[in-house]
C-alpha cells in the first residue's frame, strides 16, 4: 500500500484504490477497489479543494505489511466533530460546548486505546486548515496525541483537548475580511485587530468553561520570551496578547498544556493551509522552524511534536541522502529513523532499519 499525494497520482495509473476517499461534506467520492485511470486522476486533481484529504491510499503489488494509522480516528468522527466545533465557533453556548466535548472525549478514547507510538498527519488531519473549524479540529487531534505522550491524566486531557478545539473561538469577534486566506494584510491595524482574538475568546467563554481550557484560549499565542519580536516587514511577529499580565489568570504562567496546543496550532497552520498563493510548507520544514524557535516561542511542547510525530508517514515514498527511493513501512519509536523498504538501487526490495548501525549514514531527505 502507498499513501500518495493526489498531485503525484499520475505515477500510479492502473493501481487500485485501497481506502475510500471522501469529500469535505462526508460523502464518498472514490470507493476502494476502483482502478485509477488518467480520467480519475484529472477529476481528483480538479476537485482537490473539495476533498477531505490531499492524499489517497492505494494498493501496490509489494509492501503488504505497512502499518497504517489512519483508521484510529475515523473520517466520520472527524466530520461530526468538525460540525460541532463549527456550530460553537459561530455561536458559543454551554450546550454547544458540551457537544464538542463529547466529540473530543471520543477522539481521546480512540487514541488511548491504540498502542501505536508514532503518528504522521497526512491522513490524521482533514485537509483545508484555512477553514477555521477544520483547523481547530486538527489542532485538537494533534494536541491530544502530544498531551497523551506528556502523561496528562484523562481529566486534564479532556480539558486540554476541549481548549484546543475552541482555541480560536475569539475569531468570531474579529473583522471578517481578515479571516479570508486570500486577503493580504496591508496595514499594521490588520495585525493588531487579528491579535485581539485570544482575549476576545477568553471574554466570550468566561465562567462558562473550565479554567484549563480557558487559559489555552487566552494564552495560545504567548511566547516563552514575552519580549522577543521579529520584524517581517510591516508585521512584527511577537507574543500576544501584548503585555499580558499574569493577574489575568490568577498568577498562572504559560504551562506545558498551552505550549502543546501552541505548537500544534503553528504546525497545523504551516502544513495544512493551502489556498491561492499560500501553499503549505512541508512537515519537515515546519518542524525545523518549531525546533529552532523552541526557547523563544514554543517551550517544552515543541519536544512532544518532534519526538512523537513524524514528517514521513508510513506508506509514503521518501528519498534518502544516497538518492535512492524507499517506502516507510513502520516506526519503532524514532520519528526520523523508521523501517524502510528500498525501491531503487542495488539493494532494491531490501527492508532496512535506519537505526541499524549499518545504515546510520543514511537519512531521509524528503
Ligand atoms: Fe489563534
Ligand atoms: Fe489557531
């Protein structure tokens, strides 16, 4: 089996689809066992913005024992969760929040009951992070994985993942123009307006939600170093709410749970937003950025991303530094050093473990 980016599907004409691919509204668009033709590639590529994933799972003749993790959280659960989040982002109420909580708890239970340790995000995320409900759902799923690895108990997990699912709820109070991914921010006021969303969100949920979730909503853009800032032209990239004073939250500082959601938030936004001229970064690039900004921006949560999430999903083809191609078969516990099957070169067909001393000089390039 392979997980193939739909934009690269031309190389797989004649192969069979292994798992159904759905539209964003939940309907099945391509069923399993359909043979891929030039026509179906064209149709998929034309409809890419309407598909639930940017990847498709297909059968190949070899590599039968690839571990795939994409069924741990079903697409159906994701769609239902997305709908509940969407309704709550639109109009916050305690009743709607309870419905989101039911969904996020189910996501936590599914992850809990699965012993697999290393996840990729190709099939885990719904495509289209420019849609706020999709973005919030993906951030919740990723935060759940990271928070489980960090050892939080069930009760804390439920609050963290609910906070992640609603972290951008304050966007409802922000000028709608700024939320369109195709809108180019062209004045300083645009950034200042956008930066109001954590405090707006906090005020919106006040007294109607638990303290841990509320702190995530308020502090998910607070940096480790409050005073650091990077000038990128008109925008100053920095921690906000500006001058957040800790009396706002009974003297509480940014803790690991906030750091985890913040890391998940940036990773999702960098890798999963694709619209117009804004194209997503690769997961390896996003991880490199997050690692480099750990002490300034993210804090300890960054470690739970780079230690437990892989940029190279099982089932995907990768290129090694010796220029040979391979497919990722499974992980033991190291997201950069999986077990691979070589697809080219003298040792074609051989299965190698990148942790094996013989192969330590090899690494995945892309
Ligand atoms: Fe945000
Ligand atoms: Fe966000």
